């Protein structure tokens, strides 16, 4: 398994294969819905050097004050597809090379990652408690009073953080998108084998 040193370079990002398992080591920052909305619609964001901290972790961590600072209780990645509306704008605004989250993201995000030379990493078989133990230091927090502990932007130093897999590579390929296309291709054969008639209509679930 490859351990990626952060900040990730364009060359290293483009060398990663779709589905490849990796860990990351270095500086990352966190955010959820409010980060995206404020950064895009209000031009409000933490005053970080995004050339040096360009790994964005989609998470609403559980934090507690400890010894005059903060410690991480749990940091389970949150579903990144919820941020697709703003994801591409945030990637381009900060030239982000690494996103970490859960599930997948959509075509606009994939296009932006290809443009800047970045990747989206998704969790697999992880818990927030196991990831907590890979956070070496909490370096700071931004917008704590305004947004609260869950939505605030935390700055972490991590070591061998993960593992995650490359769910969107730096060439615009989406692991789940390709998987869905493969499923669609073989679905008629599976339905025929199971005796499901061609006119059968599946129930649509709208979130």
C-alpha cells in the first residue's frame, strides 16, 4: 500500500490508479456543508496556505477540549456526494489535490479534479475511532464560535491516515460510475436468469 506525502503533487496524483489503496501523511483540513456554502457564496474561508494544506477531509468530527487544546474523539468521514453542488467550485478556488470522504462524488467534481490534477479518496472498512488514532496533532480550528465543533474547520496533522481507495482519479475516472455502468450492462442477463420480466419497473427512491 502506498503512503502519500501531503501536500500531494500533481505528478503524484496523476500516477495513482483508480481503485488503488493508499494512506496519507501530512496536514489536512476539515469541512462540511457550511464550509462549502460560505466559501462559494460568501467568500468566507480559513486563512490557510492552500498550497501547503491542500487535502480537504469531509467530516464532522467529535472533539473535546483537553490540556488547553483539543483532542479528537471520533472522525467518521461523511457522505461526500452531498457536496457535489459546490465541490467543483471549492476544488478550483483552492486548487485542492486531495479530497477524502465517503461514498462518491459526481461529474462536476471529477472534471475539476482532472483540471487541477487531484484525486478523491473514499473510506473502506474504517471507523471514526480507528482514524482518530492516526491524527498526531490538532493544529487549530477556524470558525468555532460561528459554526460549532461539527461544522468548524479543523487543522490536523496525520500519519498513515487511512486506508482509503482512489474513487476518482486525476484523469476524471470515477470508480463508482464505472461500476454502475458495468452493472447496467449485465443487468438484463441477471434479470433473465432470475425470471424478472423486461417490463418490470423498480421502485424509485428520492432522497
